[in-house]
């Protein structure tokens, strides 16, 4: 996968993550939105796994185009979404929807495994003197969640 396709894919994933976060804040009726949100979470997990495998296959962990950092950031955003989704204040609380708890636990396990694998990879340090701020950091600085 070329760098532009990879970057576009991560961008799309981040948009989908944001859409689910916004959906949770709107507190939709579970009978209409629960299954779709769970399907979207499974889809995002699948794409994150495919992108991680693509980076590994191409030995593109050198991060020259920021692919690794972008993927790590998307993975972090996904893990935060899973926490938010499983929170008791979610419109789809695990008490009322037991299938949610099982799916979220499986997705969290998958995400945790990828993040541990990323942590084990040694990335050459950035020699740039410009500070790099992730989208998650920017989001928190500007008051987003």
C-alpha cells in the first residue's frame, strides 16, 4: 500500500471513530443504533489490524512519512472509543446489553495486542527540531474528547 493510500485510510478511520463518539454523545435509541455501532467498531478493528500488518509486511516502521505515528494515534483513538462505549454512561450500557460487553472486551483485547506490538518496535528518533503534536493531543488542547 502506498503512503497516500495508507494516510487516507487512517484519516477515514479517524472520521469513523469520531462519528461513533458523536453518536454516543447524542444518546440514540439502542434498538436503532446499537448493532450498527458495534458493526462499525468491528470494522475499525479489522482495518487497524490490516494497516498494522501492511506496515509490518513492508517493514515501513521507519516512519519516514509518519505512517507509524498516524496508525498509533488512530489505535489510541480507537481504544479511547472502546472505553467510552463500555462506560456505564454510554447509551448502550453493558448491564442492559450483555452482547456489548463481550464484543467490546474482544475488541479491547485486539487493540491492546496491537498497541503492545507497536510499543516493542524501535523507531528511529526524530531529528527534527520542530515539535510534533498528535491529533489526540491537539484535540485535548482544544477542549475536544
